[in-house]
C-alpha cells in the first residue's frame, strides 16, 4: 500500500475529517436514545434544519445514498411515528415525507442525550477555536457539494 503523499495538507485535512466523522458517528450512536440510529437521527436533523416536505429521492440525493437505503430508513422512522409519508397530490407517483410532532420530540431527546458529550467537547476548546474552524469547513463543504 502506497503511503500518503508527504507534505500534502489536502490529504492530511481529508484524513482528519474522515477520522473525525468516524469518531463523531460512533459517539452519536452511543448517545442516542434506544431505537434511534445515527442515520435516522440525521434525517430528523435534516428536517429540523430545513422543515417542509421532501420526496425520498430528494432525501437520498441530499444524503448521497441510494433511494433504497433512504426508503429503508424512512420506513423505520415511519414505523416509529417520527415521519409521515403521504402521496403527492400534484404527482400521484411520488411520495412526500415530513416530520411529525413525535419526530420533533425524538430529535429533541437525541439532542438532550448528546448534550453532556457536546458540553465536554466544548470545554476542551475555546469559542474562538470553533469560530475559526467554521469558515474553512463551510467553504470545503460547499465546494464538495458543488462538485459532486
């Protein structure tokens, strides 16, 4: 296996982001209420940020997963009463997904369960450190999103 190119900060940054994502996801999974997966919480978080209704295909695209994988996650969320899936009145072939009050409550329970771990992380870094990281991370995310 070839080593990473030396001196390439772009590789180093992406490696760090990958490791951070893995560690954060594991921490998230350990913290969430029983029966709520990281993937399911991600969908709840998406709706809490954006609101409205979206089709399973739109959600799959947003999460960059297959429509089948998203359908599976949505079926699990629907079975728990966290999302409602209804037919689109404008296009009978399409479904629309929206968050339910139970979904909002599940999201809030997830956030509450994460709070102690988030507070411990916040205590390890200053507000200035978090603020300084945001412009680069936002720019990188935007670039990656625009260049899918």
